[in-house]
C-alpha cells in the first residue's frame, strides 16, 4: 500500500476498507504463527471442529477459484492438470481487456481437476492483491468506502430462481448494479451437449459506483459456475451437459439450474465479508479469546440476534474467577447454560434464537454413602481450548478450572423439586456409561435446528432479507459431497439417508429418492424443503468418527442434556414421546422444569435478577452477563420442539414452542 499509495499517506476515510486488506496478514500471523499452534493443529478433532465451524464461510473463497466467469468473453478453458500450480492460479485471474480490472476470475475447474495441483501460496497472494487493488481503486476515485462496509455473513447469496431446461418461461428480478436481471433458456440454438442460457441486465442503478459488477452463481448436480457481468445488455452462457451421470442428468432436468446473486457485487467485497466473518472464529483455534474477537462477537450478537438483555460487563472482581459455591447445593439434573465468544457459539445462538451456544448437565456418581462426587456432563469436541473429545463427565472442580481457562460464560439453573425427585441418578449414570466416549453429534446437528420449511434460517441485518434457505443448503450439500465424502457423511448424509429409509446413498441419490414420493401436483422445491424437517428419532444410531466402526446415538450438547433427563425419568408425565434429537440449546432451557423460587446463596450473581422471578439463574463465571431467554416458560408435552420456528430478529414462536 505504501509503495503504490504515495508513502502510505492515505485518507482516514478508507481506514475501514484497508482493515480487511491488512487482516489477511494479521490473521495469518495470529492464527498460524502463534506459539504452540502447530502442535494444537495436529489434533484430528480440533481440525475437524474448526473445519465444520468455518467451512460454510470458506466455501466462498474456494468458489473464488473453482469458477467460470462468463460474459461475451471467449469460452473458458478446462484444465487437465498440465502446467505449474502458479500458472494455474494466474489463469484464474486473467481479465478480458474490455472488462474492469477487478472483474475476475476466469477459468472453470472441471471434475478432472486435482486441488493438489493448485499453488495455495500463489492463490493467497493473488486474493490479497485483488483486495489491495480494490482498495486503491477506491482511494484513487475518492469513493465513499462506506458502500463496501464488510459484514458478517454478508457474502450470503440470494436465491433468484431456477432455470428448467425444458421450461418456456424465464425469470426477472432486481440486481445489485442493475434494476433488472432476467435469465432463461436460449431456444434459438440446438441443445446438443450444451445448454444455452441467456442473461439480460437492464438499466443500471444511478446510485451505484462505477465500475459495478453483477456476480451470480449457477448450481446444478454436476457443478457450478460463477458469472461476473461488468456490462449491461444480453449475455450468452453455456452449460456443459456431456458425460453426466444418471443422477446428474436427472437433477438437471428435474431440479434445474439454480441461480444465486451475491448482493455485494465485486469479489473484493465478498472476500472482505468472508474474512470478517472468519475473524469471529479465530478464538476457536486458540485457548483464549482475544479482545478483538471478543468485541466483534459481542457486537455480532447485538446486531444479528438482538435478544435482550444484552451481554454486559460484570463486576471485574466477580468475573476474575469462578464463583465459589458450596457444591452440595448442586444436584443431579441441574442445568448449565454456556456461551463462549468464539464465533461458533454466537452463530448457533443467532441461528436458533438462543442466548447460549453450549449446554451441560450436573450428575453425581451414585453412592451408597450420601452425595456422590459431582460431575459436569456434556457432549463436546476436543479442540484448542478443550482437551477431551466426545461425551464426558468431568469432576466439578476440574471442570470449573478448564471452563475458566477457556473463558466460558456459565449460568446454573436448578431443577424444580418435583423434577429433582423424578430424576433417577442411578439410571442417568448407567445411561452415561453406555454412551461415554461417543463422538460429538455432528451427524444430526443441522436437523435438531431445522424444524420448518423456511422459518429456521438466519438472516442478515439490517433488513433481515438476505437469508439462508434450504435450496442454498441443498446445493452446498451436493457440492461438498463431490469434494469431501467425509464432511458429507459426518454432517448430513447419514441423517438424510435415515429420513428416506435408505443407507449409503449420495446426496444426489437421496434427493432423487425423496422426490419419487412427491404428490403429482406439489411443488418440487417446497416438497424437498420438508426433507430436513422430518423429526430426528432418538432410536436412530450413526456410524461415528474417526474410523466409522463405532455406532451409537448422535448427540450434540443439547440433545445429550435432554437424553440424560429423559433416561433419568424427568419426562415421565409425557411418556417416551419426546425426541431429544430435535432439541436445541433454547429448547432445553425453555422447559418449565426449573425451580422458580430457589434460595440462591448471597454470593450468587443472579444473571437475570431484573427479570421475572420464575426465570432467575445463577451466573458462576464469565466476563459478561449471560441470561437465558424464555427460561422456564414452556410446559412439557409430547413431540415438543419438533416444529418450532427460530426466525430473526423477533424469533416469534407459538407459546408451546
């Protein structure tokens, strides 16, 4: 920046934009050069959990390489592995002379391309260079950089419509740069081994700066293309249909080509959003929570989730160490609500409408002589800040020390006397011994959250009109299934197979199988959107990581807490007709099974003492206050939590949800 920007004398107005550019270097040093980082990253579980947490963020960066940029430019080349990795990267950033210098990339990675051939160092340099050039362009033009303010999850594309190869009608919608974007099948040319598509960009918006690029992505069962249009008018796009498998061909003609729009337009803006989002998750790879990520995560919760009361600083004297409670006050079955400002917990809170991102349950080892030793039991994963993987029970004092080092925020909620009497400690411990050591429940993590066709997907403020959707998850699932069967098996494929009564099918095959049962007159997309809403059943078992030879129930933290209560008899009044696999952290702490009049000790910091008497809890650690929203408000009922929305920012639900 100094070499090209006049000795580094830049306007203060561009500070925000420059931050994203500098973030590449800063984050690289912070994440990768941290003492001991290499050792930490050797953990398979740490690597996997990090991958699952930020994988959705990084797919955009991957897509920035594995794409085709189409306008009236020459046909994109197909790479077969020849040439150096550096040359391959450079080819992606080639730009037609008549296009803006930052309208990139151009190259399509076909199925034959091996990702190992790509020079990642060169790719990193070129990505950083593109952001730098965009910043300098803005400096040179005196542009108000506020237009390109980086957003958390601002890279989420909006679904525009689906092109059906045999359809006569097209689609028209608003764009980022243009007032209208239209697209349809071009029927003036023969199909052959290619589909010919027409895209039309109408009048450009007056308020948009120049040059402005419309960035769209087309998905189908056999791949995707990213389209960068720097000029208005008509554009021809081809989609290769040769050498499709039977399932890919079926998907193309039954599900079509899905078109999405990146609302930010330029790739530099998309990358800035992805980098800013990834920065939320930096503490996920470290033992502590750095002050910058802590600040960002607090702001992220306020802006994106908006559930009041917000987390506020606690008295430093209280926050310095865990509350020294008399552990005899804590009984088996009592609840611990937890949140760590590490990106993942706040994102889970945003998606599910909860103020916690992790949950645990108190359990004493049965003893014939008084109270047994108190443990905190949970389902979690080994990572940079936690040294044990899977379902585990940790002695209370040991757990407090580990949670304090990890910078957890923890509240304690005692069970009501009625449910404390129902809680069978012996059965609960026997249940724990059966599942001890099982891996964290990645397999049904998505499905405990998605209960409805469209009212569980988080949206980006301020208008909350850019949302995730099932159709976006559908194409991402197909994409990841093609490049990593491990991720697919771990995150959704086993669960999808169970929902259609099969085993071993790929994502494409599951979709095809499910749609075979569609009523003739029902919309395919709407019908397919019901697939993830099929309730998880507690008697389903999964093949578990790392060698897929161990089988057992798949349980994330909230599912494990619910199952412990269920096995211990807390749900006697509704029988066994509660599927804990459907419970999120919110579904757990909302249950009306807690003591509304518990006599907390004086030193107990009641995190929500200003709220209703029946929702009081005791905060035992954390720098900031932590409240349980809608705590202790929903009575038990059969099949609860199986059809509940969680749509931001109001998270409006039925009273029994």
